[in-house]
C-alpha cells in the first residue's frame, strides 16, 4: 500500500473508531464508506453494510439505498412505501483488495457473487449479513409494482491500491460481468467501476470538501441589505446552466443539496407530471419561467465576479420538485427554458430556518419533516457538544454538516432518525416500533418525542447508549446475532439500572433519572458489562430466536419489560 493511501486509511480509521482492527478489515471499511457516501447524503453506521466475514460470496460490502435512505432491514421497505408511495432502489457492491493490481480472477469471482446474490436459487453459502441484505433485496422486488422510475440500479466497485490501465483482459472480464447481470433483466442501469489508488484519494478528499460550483448568472438584481444576509440576488437562469448545480459529476443528481428542503422528490405526481409535460413540449417550454415559482438556493459562501458566481456549501431549500424534474429531463431542455432563482448567502441558522419554513408553505408539510429546523434540535446540537471529549457526541441536524469538521469521529455523529429510535426504545419502551411501524414514531414528533420542554439529558443518554452499543458490535465484543434486537438491548440496559417507569419528560426528576443512567455507561468497561448482561436478558426472552417476526412485536417487548418488573 502506497504511503498516501495508508495515511488516508489511518486517518479514516481514527475517525471511524476502528484503529484496533486489522489493516485488511479497515481497508474494507474505507472502501464501503467511499462507495456508499458517493450516493448517500446521510451519516450511516459502516459496520451495517460490511458482509466480508466468511461465506460472503466474494463481496465485502452491500449497501442498499432506497428513496435516498440506507436500508439494512427488510421491515423498512413496506414502511418506505407507506410513507412515499413508491420505491427507487440502488444496490452498491464493494470488493476491496490491498493488492497493487487488478486481477481477472477476482473480477470474475466478484461478479459471480453479485449475480448469485440476486438468484432465486443461490449456489454460494451465505453468512448472516449477506442473508439479511438478500432479504432486503427480496422485499424490494416483491413490491416491483412500486418501481415508478424503473427497475433498481446495480453498481459494482472493485477497489485496489493499484492503477486501472485498461488492460484488454481485465476490460473483457468486466464487460462479461455486466452482460451477465444485464441478462437478468432486473436493473435499469448497471455500473462496474474499478477504483485505484488515485481514485481512492480523490473520493476521500471529496468526502471532506464542501460542495462548490461556479456558474453564469447574468440576469440578476441585487437585493438591498438585509441584517444577517451577506448577499442576495433575484433573477433568471437558463435551465441548462442551473442543472450544472445539481450534477454530482458522474451524471447523477446531488442528493445532499436537498437535505434542508423539507420534502423529498415526490416522483411524477400530478404537479410534477405537468412540469415534465411543459418541458417536453416545444411550444410550451419557453413559458416555464412564468408558470413555475422557481428555486431558492442558500449558500454559506458566495463570490460574484462579473456575470460569474461562485458558491460553496449550498442547499436548494425550495424547488426540490422543480429541480428533480429539470435534471431528469436535462437532455430535453434547451436555452429557451428559464428558471426563476433566488440566491441567498448567509450562515445564520435562524434566517435559514425562517426561509425554509416560509418558502415551503405552498403544500402541506408534516411536522416531522421540519425536525431539523426546530429550536429544540438546535438545543440538542449544542447540549451534545458540551460534554468532554471522551463522552462528546455530535448531533447532525443537517446532512453531512460535520464532514469537513476536523477531529470528529464518524461514530460519534448522531442522526435524528437514530435518536428517535433510541429514545423511543429507552424512554417510551417501544423498541418494536423502530423498524416496523416506524412512521407511528414519526407521528409522535412534537407530542412525546422532541417536545420543546423535554429534558435534554434523556436524549443524550439514548444517543450515547446507542453509540456504546454499536462500538461493541463493531469490535465484535457482542455477537452480530444480537443486532436485530439492538433496540431491545438498549431498553434492557436501562431497566437493569432503572427498572421503574421514567418520570415525566419535562421534569427535574427525569433529568436526575437520566443522569444516573449516563453515569452507568460513561466507563467503557462498565458499559460493556452492562450491555452484555442486557443482551443475555433479551436472549433469555427470545430463547435464542432473533428472527424479526419473533422479536419485533409488542408482546415480546411486554415480556421483556415484565422480566424486570416482577
């Protein structure tokens, strides 16, 4: 391994909390992180996608992204359909070798393993991780009628520390793998990308850098000075220029720039279908600017030089639907299509929140979609950061907000979704809702979760307990068989220390209750013992059966709680 790649691997290993693992395993983690992050805007637990542990069918990592979210549990597929009404899936397979070159045999083995993964009668033995990923895959294809944008995408990445030079034998073997997968008729797109040392370094630096683009914005008017706003412009932009702001550089749309927009793309519903029809009509596309409300972009940094504008760390906070339809039809649009654009430069979170809320009033917005904008979320972010280094967590209200921050361990980043799940498990005693009927938990946002007067200590404990538990899984201190019951283990750990019902969420008693819980897991050795005891308690109720149909029920949770209160 060359010195530059090794230094990046060492830096990544420190941030990911895996420095104690063997180098080949750490390289698999790095490969999975780089290939998944390219298509996923959310922070994720890397160990959840690693499958290379024997009987792995020649695959080191499987990442399944559905409607922009990483899915590691088949139960979540029906939840996503119930929420969004459609499925848009992509499968990302990664094989990582530290060798200084690419081998035809390895490519063939990798390709055969991926093809076998999708087979109805697989020939290769599968470990638990591969089997679970395959169950997610099967759950997706069972709902094929919901593929509104076509079949899923399949992406293969073969990563080494060498250099791909286009060797004829290697190219032929790669093409054969693609043709074998194409013959299944299961995918609308298949990609096989070799990744060498130079590519590793480029991908790694992309994860660290903020998104920046330069474009021509000639027809603009300066907005008069506004307190808290650095600069602001209102104008019109050729759609051909606008779509360059949406392209991730590989022909796909930049999902991460829509995180602050409270609504994801709603596929081709009535409104979006009408936008598409306008763009595809030669007679109507020139009217686009007067028929569309336009787009609002907020950038943390903006620099204008003549007609050229350079922006960094930007978000499309209104116009998500318009942007997706324009990008999806980028080969159809021409210079006659004009986009109304508001461009605002500010780093004031209060101003950003108010703009997002006010520009998204046109259609109904559910309360849970405004999670990141609430004052309570800002309080959580500040509160988590007040702890000393060993116990500090970083609450990520906005996608990838800590990517370029120095000295931030990725494992210490807490997402709103994981906090909702852990808090509901520990304090609402509903671990069975963390996957199945998760949408019912979202309905509790503002009612029993993330209420403005709630004590912050309880949320910190929930997040820190999950962080400690995931550490044990990641370092194999707890068997992976317990992973499907991770949220039940969180509840059991709390009940080992505090079996009684938690006090009311807004009271000082809840704060003291939570502080005692925090004290029980701040010591690493003590927390390991506690979680192992909790896992044994769950195992006792499960009687060794950790299948999701057995443990993810209200009855199982009630039996677990009863075990501590009788």
